[in-house]
């Protein structure tokens, strides 16, 4: 794997642990970015200079993504529709 650190500098990493490789590929896929950018992001985070996503919830529920049928999703959205109503009196 080759990591571009600047326009003229490259760093090649060898012997990456299979779990690290998997997580790196997962990050790149999730963020729809290249392996290079994902590796740079992880290196920055590990070095304490990267920006952490404060709104990131995590991936503990990722296994549920795409498991509902269209009917189940519609039922859920119907059940929470009242939560989308704005009480104008509270905003005066």
C-alpha cells in the first residue's frame, strides 16, 4: 500500500494486519473515499492531529441497515409522524 503524504513524498506500508486492512477498506467504503484518504485519516487520528467527527454515532447498528422491508419502513415512519409536528406555542 502506498500513501501519498504530499505531492512529492510517498510512504509504502508493508505487513498490515488483516484486521487493519479490513477496517481501512470498511472506512473507505463507508466514507466513499479512496484507501489513500482513509489511511491518512486514520494516521492523523492515531497521531492526535486528526479531526474527530463529533456527530458520528458509531457502527454498532450497521448490521441492521437495509434489513427492513418497504412496508416495515413505511409503518415505522407512519408511527413517528406525530413527532414531526411543531407546536407553535412552544416557540413563542
